[in-house]
C-alpha cells in the first residue's frame, strides 16, 4: 500500500490499515516529509536540544506500523519509481489538491492503466467535483461550513470547533471503510476503483440526527452547550467537588435517578414522568437535579448512579483519563521502545477483534528510514542503483 497523504485524515486511515497488517509505505518529500513532523512542541526524541531533530507528538499519533521512503516525485526518476511501486500496490491513498498528482502522471487514470486492480483513495477538503473542488480545505473549515460549529458551544456564546480535528478523524475512518469495501470488490473482480472522500461531505454526514431535524422537521438546531436537543436530563451537573455528566436516556433511568437522589416522587410527577414532558419542563427538572447533585461527592454519586443503571461519569482532564484504571484494563496505551532507547507512547486501536487483533509492530518511522529497504523489497533495486539515486537527489535514506 502506498501512502501519499500528509497531516491527519489520510495518515489516520492508513494507520488503521497498517494496524491490521497492511504493508504501508509512506512516501515523503526528502528533507521535509509529512508536515506534521514539525507540528510541535512537544517533540519526542530530542528533549534536551531544541535544535535537534525530534518527532512531534502530532506526527507520532497517526503513523505507527508504517515504513517511510523519501522520494522526490518532482524528479523524473522519482516519478518513475512511484509508477513502478504503484504497479505492485493494492491501494494508494493521497490527499493532494484536486489534479495535484495529474501533472506528475500519478492520478487514478494513469495508475489504473498500469494496475487495473488498484484501489485509489483521494481525500480532499471538498471532493473531486462541485463548486468548491479547487479550494484547499482543512478540518476547521469543514467544521464551520458543515454546520458543526453552529451547534457547538453555549447558547449565548460564539460557535466553537471540537477540541480535536474530529472531521479529519472521521474522514480517515470513512476512507478506511470505503477502501475495505472497494478492496473486497477488487479481490472478487480484479477491478479497482477511485474513491472520492471529502472533509465537507463527512462533516455533513456527521450531523446525523441534527441534519434530520432540519430535513424532516424544518427545525434549525442551535447551540445548547452540554444539553441534548431532545433528551432531559442529559447534561453536566456540579457535584460538591467537581463536574459530572448525567445522561438519562429513558423513563426508567429517570425514575432510578430520582430515587437515588431522594426525589422519587418526581419520577412519577406528570411534569417529568415522560421524555416529552421533561423536554417541555427542562429548566425545572434540571434545577431539581442540580440542587440534589450539589450535595454529593462526584465519585460517590457516580458509583451509586452506575449501580442503578443510570449513565454517569466525571468530566476528566487528559491526565485524569490516562490515570483511570480502565487504561490498563483495556490495553489503551502501547509503548514502543526504539533502537535508540526512546520510548514512543501510542494509543491503541479501540476495536478489540477476537481472532485478528490490531498488531503494533513498529513505531512511527523516521523520514526516509526505509527508503533502501522498501525499494529493494518492492522493486528489487540493487545497492549500486540505490546509491546512484541517492547521489542524484531522487531519494534519501535516514542514517
């Protein structure tokens, strides 16, 4: 598999495939590589020397289990190498601007002509067609244009983006699913296809029930902070020593909540007994719940509610997340130890497959770490020819 993508959506997709055994060869520009290599601090590998080359935490988050080959596709011999690699590949993932690889003869029609079974996935901001196809696109822009920011934030506050590049991540996952479906077709028929995945399309799809509120009911959703548009109580509450989430999804859970808080009579009060009634009287029931929650310690109340089947949890900081015993119990963090002794932490793929689990074989590579190895493996190029390509600046090898 050839990975010609940079930053997050593409590398997130290819890391997922790499976790399950794909031989992912990350093609990078010599001397520069993936943009995110420089997106720090923090950096790992050179903590005491800010001028030394380290790998950013951002880059490390989405590039494990891959090999890196530094090849200059602006060089004719570099393009020739890519064509030879593409002839051997099952999958290509790229996130150049629309038409960006056509000028190098590396677009889907060109590669499909030499490898008809090839699954070729293009990830862009706005897709290969449509009025915005030529625009550059980032996650932030997609969150704004796709409506997500209009429903995120406090009701009387400004629109907000998510705290992570959620559209990039979802686009990477949609790309992965699309590739697997196309690969299944290619294996059955011998014929590949071009996959067009766009950040904006993904963000609109991620509106889910909110988009249907508009399409089916003509309701324009707005910002509601932590409240849910149709489920009550489903928000944050302040306990005596911290903020917690209580997420009541049905009438039975509501009655259990009321019983545990010592207001069992409100569980059958006509103003609150049904989901629709609670929605109509949101402010009143949330005030009642807050008054009761405020006298409890957060951890103790969460334990009590959880025992009664009421979904609840703390609002954790990132350090609190990784201090939670669930991290060890679920194997959430995997630590790689590189040959230079540097430990590279990594967050595991969340799916736990019983027969074919994710395999953490290698930490994210240095730029060009596997150039010689991969070109020798894939194309059986000998050492003398590789030395010549390095001397000509066509490829680079990490020392």
